[in-house]
């Protein structure tokens, strides 16, 4: 197979490629700016959180991916011509971090309609997004200058393009053997390994800084995830986002051959009032799981009001749930509240005799 080297084509369209990169990054920056303004509105008035779907656009990642492909192509050209190219490594590494942050941010915003907005959390996202915006503005400006070819004494990108010196060798035809030669493959692998070693040495500081940031961020998020996922709460602690629940007291009762557990809890929620699904409050005695039994709750009405499909709103209400259990182990009793598909809260019960 005979192919033509692309270097002459890339040199000829050097500015156009940068204008395309500028346009793609500008689109991303404008959308991020809109999200930033939206987060500020939610901080001022949390009722604005229901507008979140209008700002969640995963096409952002397509724009970033296309722009980074172009950046890598330019980096590849400048490497071939032995020209400065650190700005493209900085751009690629920076936008990888930006993409990771935006993915987490959009996921966080996706839960606005069914969760209480924590002011500290949303302010943290807003502040990080501001830093991300400043980075994007800087890159857009640099790519725009390169695309327009301004003669700036410090950078002189116009002369830089001229010195790329497109010549016949940059577009000469080369023969490519489509057959697979394992010897050549291994030679190519070793060559790429050496080039990666040179690349790592040249940009060692940047790579280490990016790795530290990525590992630190992933570690922080991982710690928060597992600390919440496997945390065991105590009675009188608030749990939940869709519904806010506090287990006030828990009791056990032995009536002949029947054993019961009774939960006294407060509940309230922000947003539209609705009924509570009691099936989300599961009792575990050891490994045995039990769901509320509304037919026996009346036996313990002296402790409070049984929950019978009352509406839950932003006013705190107190109710009872009762469970008929096969055996009692007061030292190994837990309540697991499922707030959403991925949020579960385990509460250690201190059972008292009724």
C-alpha cells in the first residue's frame, strides 16, 4: 500500500486546525460558563435546582475529545519538525482533568431534582468550576492567537509556522506493508517504548504533577464514597437525601411465641410532598431481613402514630413502623434505609424492651 505523508497538508492548514480547536474549546467554555451561572443561582435559591436537566449536556465530552485529537495531531507535527510543543501536552493533560471534573459535576447535578442541595458541597463545585473556566479561557486565547497567526514578540507564532518549512519530503509517497511481521512489530514496540521514555524525561515534571492531582482527586472521591457507603449510623442521626429520616427510638416486644421490633422515627422532605415507601426501611436481625408489617402496628400505638400512607412534606412528622420477626438478637439489629438506587444507610439499633 502506498500512502502520502501528511506533514505538508498539516503545515498548510496549521492555522485552520487551530481555529477549529479554538471553536471547540470555546463551545465547551461557554457551556461551562452557563453551568457556573446556574450553580450560583441554585446557591441563592435552591428551588432553581429543578432546572438542572437544561444544563446537563454530555456532548461536551465529544467536543473535548475532537479538540484533543487535533491537539495531538499538532503535537505530532511539531515533534517531527522538532519545534516547541509543551503547550499541547499542557492542554491535553489539563483537559483530561477538566473532563473528569465535568463528568462528576454533571452526575452531581443529575441528582438535584430528588436530593437536598448541601450548600458546602455546591459551593465547592462552583469554586472548582471557576478555576476550570480560567484554565479554559487561557487555552482558548492561546489557540486563537495561533490560529490567527498574530506577530507577538514573545510568542511569534507566525514565524513559527513559516519555520516548519513544508518541503517535498513532507508529502512524499511511502510504501506501507500491510503484512504482519512479528519481528517488525517487536521492533516498533521497543521503539515506542524508547520514545515514551524520552517523552517522560522531557515532561517528567508535568506528568508527575498531573498524576498527583488525578490520584489525589480519585483517592479523595473514593474515600468519600466508601466512607458513606459502609458507614454505620447511630440512632438520632439524620440520614437520607430524598427523605430526611431520624430514628428516635427502637423497641422489642415478646408476646408469647411472637417477636416484634418497633421503630419510632421522624421524617420530612424538601420539594413536592408524597407518600413514603415503607419497603425502603428494612430491618436486619443478623442476616435475616424483615419488612414493616402494618397489621401489627396498632398493638404499639401508645408509643406514637403508626405510618399509614400519610403524605410527607417539609414539616417534621413522627411515626411508628413495626416488624414481626422470627427471633430476636438485640445486639445484632440494624435498620437499612434505601433512599435511592445507590444510596443506602445502615443504622445500628439500640433496642429497648417495650
